């Protein structure tokens, strides 16, 4: 299939090609989602409302029925733009009247010092008061009375996050049972259809499942963690949950924040790129990353693939991945990411990917 679309921010046309979208079960929820999910964290800073609407229109036209956001978006997080992404999605849903056409996912903050998120500057926690405040504010911004998937953006526990080492456990952790009870109330109230985790560990997933089974509280259906060619740590301890417990991965950052495209090689800082603008990519600036990116760029060229095709297709085709969360700041990037995510990789390419992984590991966890 080939056609043109004129909804780019610049008005320039671009081609639309690729395989038909595939759909997969979201855990045991009975919900089916596209194997590509539109990530929206740029809406409200790098992308205007009009650009966000254009991306949403194009994604839906390509068969994507799954949209992911969070109460703290856009990114980088700051008080002035917090909630802007949900508001942009909300105005799109209202204008198009298509709420029933999409599976809508958002997230509540875990423990943080983001004092603009809660009344009176309170610390965000995963207790009932925080969760109730967060969901009501998200629903108002999204202009809907329910979300399909409500995710815990990160645990209330102290765990390794965003490439940082683990710290000491907090003495006042909110018990997982208490968090599940608060989420259960939202499900019973009709505000949430099903629940998931994000930036979670194997112990955390197991404990959420164990507590749910013991108490009859809601069962998590997914885990949203970073996963890409430079970070395959999800495979160690977490990937098995997809096959054995029907808790699949919603993989974020499939291009490693753009590093797998090669645009940052040799210290390059392209104008308008996220690292250039925000200097928040330290997890991708570690020893071994540049060598690994060079190796994957060479493999892509050898296989007749673009770097985006190799990186995106690798993620989407992993058996434990429910959906690959892509993001873009231009319509041309969005089309390229969707096309890449819907490609297949032959066994020879996968063998070479795994050979590089054995040699280079995960340099950007």
C-alpha cells in the first residue's frame, strides 16, 4: 500500500508504506491492541497541539489503536507543561468523537518530589489519595470518563530507574496490597478498565501477581519498560512473564532516544534533537554505547535495512512484546518508525544481532 498524506507540520507530503498492522491481546484483559503504540510525550513541548492531532490522525489511519501518555507528560517534566500531553489528546478525542476507536493508556506517578503534581506540594505516592487525585485530573484533561489501561509509572519502592543504581529501601513504602486496593476501587467505579506496571522489576511483577491472586484484587496485564538493541536487560527475569503469566512488555524507547539512528555518533548534536535540546540522555552516553551503535549501523547496512528498520523491527518481533511504543517529533519520522516497526527480520539477521549482543551486551541499561 502506498499513498500520500499532507498532515505534516510543514505541509510536505510523505509516503505511507508498510505491512498491515498486527494486533495482540493485552494480557488477560480481553482488550486487543496494535503491535505498535503511539507514544505522545513530546506533545506540549516539541510538538504543538496541531502537530499532536496530526500524529494521532495518521497513527489511527495506519491501524494503530493504542495511545500511551502519562499525567507528568510532556517530557522533560516541569510544572509549566505538566498535563499538556493529556490535554492535547483530550481535545483530539473530543474533536474527532472517536473515543471508542482507541485503547487509551495513561500513568500515575510513583514516589517523587515533583511538587507541582499534587495539592500543597505533597510528595507523590502510590496510595489511594494520590491515585484518586491523579486519575480524576487525567480524565478531566483527556475529556473521557475512563481509561483502558492505568499504569504505575514507577514503583513506590526504591528500585534502579532510568539507568541509575538502586538506593536503600524507604521505610514508609506503600504496600502493594494498598496500591491494588486503590486501583480496584477505580475499576469498580468504571474509571479504569485494567491496570499495568512500568519501570518495574521481576520481583515487583511477581509480587503484584501474587497479591492479586491471594486477594482477588485486579491483576496487572502489562509492564512498560525500556527495551531496545542497547538495553536487553528485560530478557533477564522479566520476559518469561509474558509466556507464563500473560503479562507482556510495552517496550518504550525502541530507538534508544534516537541513538540507534546514528545521529549522535562521534559527539554530533543535530539541531532540534532531544539530546541537543534537553541534555537528558546520560544513560546513552556510557562507555560501549558508541561502539555498539556503530556495530548495529553496520549490520543494518549489510542487511539492506535502515537503522530505524533494524531497531524497530527487532523490538516488535520479540515474542514477549505486546506493543512497541514509538514516538516522533515530525510526521516523516512517525511514518518511518511505523514502517520499520512492521518489518520482519530473517533468521540470518537475528543471528547476527544476537552475536553482537553476546559480544557487546547491554551498554545502556
